[in-house]
C-alpha cells in the first residue's frame, strides 16, 4: 500500500480490549499495515496500544441509552474519523452501518452470534419469540444484503448469510497459537479444574458446581456473573466452598489458571445458539494443552472426540460431569495425551493465524474494488 488504508472498528457494548475485536482483528490488521482505529463506548479515554488507536466515547448509563444515544454518538464519531473502511460488531449498529453505506463508505458487518436465536429472544414465550425472530431476522437480512462484506464467527451462521450476501466469509474465533501456552513444559498433576467465560445459568454454572460436590477437587472460575442475584444463588450451593472464584481476569492470569488445572470445562446447556457454536474457550483449552470436558452436542463431539482431546458429557447431568473429571484426574497419562492431541489440532487447523489469512483477503479485495 502506498497510503495506509484507514479502518474504523465500531462497537457499543463490547469492552475496548475484547479478545476478538481488539486482540485478534484490530491488532492483526495493524500489523498487516492498515491504519486502525477502534471506537468503544466505555468512557472518554483515548490511547494507542499495539498500533491501534482506541477512541472512547461516553459510556451509557443503561441499555436503553446505549441503543438510542450511544449509537448516534458512534455514528458522529465515525463520520468525524472519515475512514476508508468501517467494520462494526453489533446488531444495534446496523442502522449506523446503513447510514455509512448511504454516504458511499465501505462497511463490514461482523456477526458474532445468530441474532434471532439469541438468549434474550429465546427466553420469551413461543408466540412472542416467533414474532421477535421474524422481525429481527428480516431487519438483519435487510442490512446484511447492503453491506460491502460480512464476517461470521461460525460456519452455521455463514450458511445463513451467504444466500443474502455472496461476499460473506467465516472468521472463526480461534485462539492465537502461543498466547495461552504456559512457559512451563510440565503441567502439574493436581486436583484443580477450570471454567473460563461468562457466568450465566444457560452456560451450566449450577451443574458444574454440583458436579464437584463429591470430588476432592478445586474449580477455578474466571468470569463475571450475569447478575448479583445469580452469584448469590450459585454461592449458596454446598459445593461452592470448593470454588475459587476469581472474577474477570486478564489473559496472563487465564494462562496461569489453565496451567494449574488438569481439565477445562465448557459444559453449555442445550440452546439454539450453543448447539452449533464454536465456543472460543474450548479451543483455548486445547491451545493450552488442556483436556476438555464439553457438552455432547454433535458439533462438539466431532471436534473433541474427533481429535481425542477430551470427554463429551450430558451437560445437564452433574454426575456425568463428575465422572469425566474423575476419569481425567485418575488417568494422568491419558489426560496428558488428550492435552497434546488438542494442542496439535490447534496448531494444524484451529488457530487465529489461519483466520487472519481470510480476514486479510477480504480486506484486500475491498480495497481492490475501490
């Protein structure tokens, strides 16, 4: 490139150091040679980090303010920055993306989840849920058809959008190869296991905690509870005394926790958005050479059992989770082999470095078409 192409990433609910947006996409694009700016709604602090200009706008007081006021502020900032390419990450910014398209801008919509099947929709009663699904899908499709390109986070979501916009590419949220690999060559054969991720009921937190009730094990939990009420309810379980709750922690601490653990849990309960998902933590456990205990969804089984890197269980059954934990603890040599197999699979196919090639190709084609 003779002149650096300017790219503006936009997000309203995500934190500024979001793993997919900042650590993977923005930093990778900056290294390739793009002039990257990330606009986030978390305050007014501006900074430059890892070659990325981060611009903070006022943090909304609640979700309603975020939907109505913050989106307008993000649009105003986007116009002010006058980038060559805009890349936004949230369905609530579709309207912003459409306005940018009308101004002749190149706009990429990064689709992290299947919006009509998200939890806030599915928890409604059948009739209301179907109505919400109908209108959300059509609204999202309307925008998707008009954007310059679409990125999806799973092949399942890509299959939905490729029919609407042929310039759709799947960018899997796979781990950066060496980010979570411990410098210690030997993993300890201890009695610690871990769960890393958001803590909501549908992600199986009650079943995980109940599973350790009869085991001599410590469960390290890294992540934020969805609400204080949920935290209070889970912490009232008798086996909570075996939980080491660390809250939200940085990537270095995540690496440390994984290295201290003998298995990683990703026992999500059955939900339309989970069954065909690619949970990033599953691949991060694998990248860290950690055996995985996962839900027995067909897609998860294909990955875990297909690569012989863990055990799949009925996530609704604490006894099955407990048996899997016990098996891994009682069979350290086999557990070590599972960890090695998972690491090998990440090196060969489930890594961010391979996804960057696809990301870069789409960007290059957008520039070429100008």
